[in-house]
DNA sequence: TAGATTGTTAATCGATTAACAATC
DNA sequence: TAGATTGTTAATCGATTAACAATC
C-alpha cells in the first residue's frame, strides 16, 4: 500500500477479523458494509473507507464475500506468516499466557521461555522449555525470534528490551505496565497495560454516577 | 465538568498519572508542559489542552506542581474512591490477576472470586474466597460490587455479564476477547483483548519488513 | 523587572460521515 | 432491467498543533 494507513484503522483490523470469523462460523457467506457496521458499532461508510485502504474487496450491488474478506484481512495482518516468539518472565501472568493464549491462531509460535528462578529453569510449561534469563542474549542471537513477550517485573523491562533489540528482535509485546522508550524506534511495541485499562474504567464509572 | 471530554484525552489520563508518579519518585517537584510532553511523547500544547479539560493546574512562568497535579489526576480518575470488584473465572489468567494485580493502587478492592470447578470452590486465592459461580447472582444482589472482572471462557461472557448487569454492576473489565454488547449501555466496559493487541503487532512487524 | 510558561483562541490537520456516480 | 451496494469524492466534524496575550 502506498499511502500510510492510520493507527485508528489498524486497530480496527483485528475486530473486523474477529467479527468476520463469527459470521463465517454462523454460515454467513456475504455481508454488506451496513450490516457489518451495525454488528461492530461502526457506520457503513467507515467500514467501506477502512477496507478500501487495502483494496476493493466488495462487489457493487452484492456486498463483501465473508470468506474472501476474512482471508484478505488475515493476510493484511500477516496471520498467515508464522512468526516466532519468546517470553521473558514465567510468573503467574507469563504462565497464564504460555498455558492459555493461542499464539498459533494469531500467527505466532511460542518457542522458548526465560526466567531467573532456579526452580523453574530447566522445566517445561505446556511443552515450552524454560531457560535461564542469562542465556537470553545467546539464544536470541542464535535463533532470531521475531517477537519478545515481556511479562517480568517492570524494573527489568528496559534491560531485557535492550537485549532483545541488540539481537535484532522485530517487535515487543509489553505487559510490564511501563512505557518502554526503545533506542531503536524501528522496533514496534504493543502494550497491554492492565492498570491503565482499569483506571479508565474507574473514570467511566465515576462519570456515570 | 461541563463539556464532555474526548476518549483520546481520557485514555491519556492514566499515562499522565503514571509519569507523574515516576517524577514524584525521582523527587521532582515541578514540571513544565514541555518537559512532561517530551517524557510522554506528546507536544507541550497537547499536555496543556488535556489538563485544561479539567482545570487550571499550572502557574504561568512556573509550570505544574508534580504533587498537586498527581493528586488532582488521581481524583479525576477516582482512584481515591475505593470501589469493590469481583472476578469470575479463576483459571490461569484469573489467578494471575488475583495474585499479582494491585487492585488497591488503582482504586479497587477485590472482594470475591467465582468459578465452576468444585476443586477450587471453597478455597482461597491470595486471601480472596472462591465461591460457586451459581452463587454469583445472590452474592451480587446482597453485596453490590462495583465492577465485575471477566476472566472465564468467552462462551460464558454474555451470560455472566447479563447476571452482573441485572444485579446493578457499575462497570465490566472484560478479558474474554469478545465484544460484549450489553443490553444496558449505561454500564461501561473496558476490554483487555490480548489477541487484538498481538494482531496489531503482527501487522506492524509486517510493515517494517 | 525580565524570563518563563501557562491558559486559551485560532489555524491546521486528520478522521469520520455523507453523498452519489459506477456497476454488479 | 431495476435494485442494491460498492468505491470514491466532497463535506463535516473533531482533535492536534501553533500562536500569543496574560501573568507569575
């Protein structure tokens, strides 16, 4: 694509994907921008504008084919290109993610976990080996994982992110409730900040009072 | 406040709070909109516009007092008003949240957990009692918690959300990777959608390629 | 006082919505 | 064909940035 796509549109892409998959599961084969918009809480116009950032997936007088559009959005999101991930930190949250998160359906394969606790180093979690965090640099240099998942205490976030960037990581999925300021800003960071989310909820509740 | 504050501003409030707390910890007593903006990746102008949605916290020629501004933003976010929360679902993610998430520093007190697994019903997790999910309606009717945290499998999300709304819940913190469409849209929902976040990262990595 | 920096208005920029010709 | 619905341009709306008088 030539013209850059706005952040707002990018953040809606996964939602299109999810809703289209739902439609597919229900056996729906075509959908109009109007109906898809209603389902997602968007206007028909916005749906068409969003999709046309990437190409003309619809057909006049008909609508959009669910299967085709779902596949196209999957390709735009690169879900069809399997990328590898390592996770640093196997406390409760890290463990929850390793055990339950379906990396594969989001285009990822989790290949290794790292921790500093001797009690878990050398074990496996759901089939993923846990290595000593001191081996992180060597491992990443040798294996070139695509993404690092940060689930360790926030005080180590900068240091670990630095190591990952040194080794050529391509993206960071950050759960540490810290704004990472990477030296290399070519490395995209996606934050999942529980605390910020809950504070927003706190605010909204206050408003409704 | 009279004029409604935009979503974009609201989502930045927790970040102001976090960064101001950092400054406070470093012993900084005053900060200009310029310096705060630099720290957060915003323009000085935007910082001033944002803060002036809620009041004039600064002083010409001086800047903003860190302590005072931090406290004011805490009040805007209602962090000083303790609200109660119940969590539904004590799998890995639910357990991770119960064990590790600091509800208190975000203005909440977690009071109960619910699950359907007989093996955990009747136990405690970090001091929080786990009840049978079938008791959820009665418990909420009797105790009127403010917020429900959804960490159960997504297929139950609608049903549980319905029960919570029936009982007068004031907000929902939704981890189920589903868009909840509540009947009562007076109840705010905050989503923490891991899959959407990772898909966005997948997209961004693809762009950098 | 002079310098710094706010609060606030105006200008710009970008995103959403509306409109409609194209066309299946 | 007639009806439906897209792709796309134009209009509107809202958010960000710039500018500057007020003032500490």
